[in-house]
């Protein structure tokens, strides 16, 4: 499996909020292949799921679920370019339930299919 580089995000607010959200981003990138629930992500920094969702969207500009999907698509893009793995295998490794689900989300975010990128 390829090494995933977690992007460091510049937050408007500094201090503990920045540190907490960076912890969540690191967690997301480490566990992209898993089904990441809002409750699970909120528990990483020990806050309620509702507050977490609100805080995440305020700082990141998109809901947590959309961020996870976006990161899965980005990781799939890297794997498509750097490996010869089957698209179905890449889909599962980055946390999509199937090749079809990957293709649907990939096209939504990039305007292309995984096959076109490869």
C-alpha cells in the first residue's frame, strides 16, 4: 500500500481547535479504508457528533462525510497513476464499497472515470 500524506490544513483559528482538527484529519487519512462514522470521528477528539460536524464544516468548508469521500477519490487518483492494481481493488483499499461506487464519486469530483485517469 502506498504511503498516504496527510495534508496540513491552515485553519482560521489557532490553538487547540487546530490541533484537534489535525488529529481528526490524520485519523481520516490513516483509516480511509474503513467506514468512518460521524460518531467515530467526533470521538477522536472527544466531542459530540453534532458539535463536531458543525465545527468541521465551519473550518473546512465542507461536511466531514464529503471530506472523507473527497480524500478517498484523491487517494484513488494517486493509486491509479502509480500502481497497476485493478480499479476494483483500489476502490476497496480506499474505502469505497465497490468499483461502481468509486466510479460514481470519482466522476462527480473529477469529471472523469477512473479508467480515463489511468
